[in-house]
């Protein structure tokens, strides 16, 4: 198993541009990290390259203890000393990215099908983010795949899998029970009135399910 995720809580907090105008944006991340969140994926499709770099750099500086994943931008990932880069299904191939980064970053891949997951593992990626599992505000119009996709993929690949899309503290157990290493979260933490408690509850539930499934 990739040591990017091996010693983490199995919860990846994903940033989203819809929350970036929130004056409490960084305070919420701080509360989540205080609760135990130890992986953050920086993602913003609306940001300019400079804005994206500044966002990733600020998160890196403010939260040096977390493992930082940068979405789909090799230059920014290297510039802010991130641990990993997250590729989409239409991104540059993992083989080309690996050559370009000279093994300085872990590589994650977002997939939505069994074949994509199998091909991604063959290409040498370190972990997968699979979705959209449940209906999600960040991906309106996407037909949710349900937890069966997690089960099918984890039965075919040996690298860690995170589920994403509409995951809450009420359904995260169903994702872990199908073989996922963990979950990637946006709204359940960032929209919560009590960010600390929301993050803590998710961590506790995921850890409990993982222990039960050993």
C-alpha cells in the first residue's frame, strides 16, 4: 500500500471554489485539521494558475503537518512541495506525469469505472479516488454509481481506494464496508455548523469501520 495514505486517518478533505469566498474558509480547514484531518486535496477549477498556486501555497504554509494533494497541476504541486498530484480521467497519462516529476510526487487518479481503475493501476498510480458514489452538489447532473462500484473496483485492484461524492457521516460506513481505504469529503465538513465535530465524527466512523473489517 502506498505510504502516502498508510499512516493517515482515511479522510481526505477536498477544497472547492464554492467555499473559497467564505471568510471562514481557512478557519474551517484549521478546525478540521485540529480534529484530526491529515490529508487535504486542493482543487479549484475556477482559479487562475496564479490563484491556484497561492491557494495551495497558503494551505501548505498554514498546515505543514498535513499531506497535501494538488489537483491536476504538476508545476504547482512541485512548487509548493506537495506530497501528491491528483489526475482526472482526461489528464496527462500517469506514465508521462511520472517521467516529468521524476518520482518526486505520489500520483492519484480519479476514476468512474472498473476498466479505468484497472488501467490506472497498471499505469503505476499510487491510489484511486472513485466516484461519484452518492448524489453530490459539487457534481450536479452526474448519475451516482453507488457503493457497488467501490466493491467491484476494490476486488480488482490492490492500491488504496477513496470514495468521493455525497459522502456523509451517515453513509461513510457503507463505502468502507465495500473495501475502500477511506473517503474524500467536501460539504459534510465545509458546510457544517460545527466543523470540528463533523470532522471528528467522520474520522471516528471510518476508523471504527476499518477495524471491524480487518
